[in-house]
C-alpha cells in the first residue's frame, strides 16, 4: 500500500454495501484489464458479508473475469471450512459460490491444521509478493484481520503469516502481518455500526499507534464507513 492520504467514503446504511461493492468491482476490472490477472484477499466478519453478496450479483459479477482472480484470505480461525465461524465458509456462501470463481484459484487458510506454524509458512509461500486488493474490516477494539491490540504480531516485520491467539473463542487463528498490508497495491477497510464509532475515531484521528490500534496499519487506504460508525468523526470526514 502506498503512503497515500486517507480516502474516506461515508455512506448511509442503505447504500453502504452497494457502494463498496461497486468500488471493489471497478478495481478488479481495472487490474484485470491492465495485467490479465488479479490477487485479492478477503476479510471475514459480518460487515463484509453484505458487500460480498452485492459483489456476487449478476450486475457486478458478470463484469469480472473471475477465472483470472486468485482469492486469498487475511485471517482464519482454527475451525473446519464448514464451521459457522469460518471466514472461508462465509465468503464461499456470500460470494465465491455465487460468482464464477475458479475453485483452483481460491486459496484457503488451513488454520485448523495441528501444526499452525507450518500452515502459516505454507500460506505465506502461496501469497503473491503484493496483493492487488486487500479487503479488511475493523473490530470495536480497533483490530483488523486477526491483529489484536497489544499482540506481538502487530510489530512483525519478517513473517507474512503467523499464528495468533484471539481474545474470544475460537481463539486459535492465523493472520497476515503488517508487511502484507504495507505491500498491497490497494487496501479497502469496511466499517459499519455505532459500536465501532469510538474505535474509528482512534483509528483515523488519533495518534499513529498501530500496536494499540492495529487497523491504523491501513490508515492510508480506502475506507467505506456507514453513518452510524462515522457518528463521532470530526476532521477526518470530508
């Protein structure tokens, strides 16, 4: 991700998912036109789900050559792919099973493997040097992917995927690290809900302290925020 200025889109809840999906579709189209292929990493969580559902609608999905898109994931819980807590499972139901994505180009994070260090290294080897598009969310504590406040993973500079322990079950996870976020060509952050308003102020208007507010690692990205989440913002609102 280049050291560009924050690009902030504040949307009513009724338009949040469609507006973000339109932007993502346009970015994928542009990358596919330019180079013939694209590598995207998806976020888990509830906020991205409606965005993925909109992206899978025919009006958008048919514009994208999904057969030339490699799909990765920013983090995963140590659960099987069919578990309700699986980020892969959510993305498959909301987007990947509905858009014509090639199964061979969907790269699942196998966080449920007994040797999570080996699983992390294998996934790091599979990741491209630079993702074309990285989609992230933000928790009410300011975390992103599975980079939680105070975690040593927030200061990782060498490994690109690491095992971590989250604050709530299922606690065992794999996550990308700051170097992957920094290298991505485009980073999109999706934030919705009043419960995230305080964290959003810290993320966008507070001092730059990514160890305490990990989503600040993406502060130079493109942010889509609904009105409820943006309710406490001041100077960051365009």
